[in-house]
C-alpha cells in the first residue's frame, strides 16, 4: 500500500469510528431508566465491540495509544 492508499484507509477507519460513536451516543440517549430491553443491551455491546476493534486497528497502524 502506498502512502496515499494508507492515508485513505486511515481516513475510512476514522469515519467508521465516528459513525459507530454517534450510534453509541444515540443508544445511550435512548437508554431507559428502567426495564432495559435485551435488544438494546445487545446493540450497545455490539457497537462497543466495533468501536474497540476499529480503535485497535488504528492504534496498531499508528503504533500509538488511541483513546
């Protein structure tokens, strides 16, 4: 992969991360105080896993810690 392709790939990863984080914020905003549905818990966990996976890829590509 040349530098331009690497830069494009990293930009795509960052875009995906932003989308996942926006979806996480949406789920948390809809989170009820009582009687959380299993579907919402599963959605939250899935999004958190996706976020963590993307962050890991970015961190490994950069060789630095990405919070």
